[in-house]
C-alpha cells in the first residue's frame, strides 16, 4: 500500500488570508453588467455556431 507524500508543514509557512464578512456584505453586484456579459457571450456563441453550420452545410461532400 502506498503512503501519501503530503507535506502538512507547508501550510504553517504561509500567512493565511481571511476575508471579513463585512467586506462581503458591502459589495454591490452590478447585475446589469453581469447580464450584458452573459448576453454577449451567448450571442457570440450563437453567431459562431450559425457560421460553422453554414460552412459545414456548404462544404460538406454528400455521398
């Protein structure tokens, strides 16, 4: 049976970063920007897939 090679001493050598709850609560989410990013991504994917499908249909050799 293999023995794990985990070195648990390394975690003690680093300063751990903690996030205070008040820092999380004070963040305001920019939903409009978030939804615009999603919409743009989906639009680009749709256009890319449509171009790919048109190219495939046009240049596919039918036997």
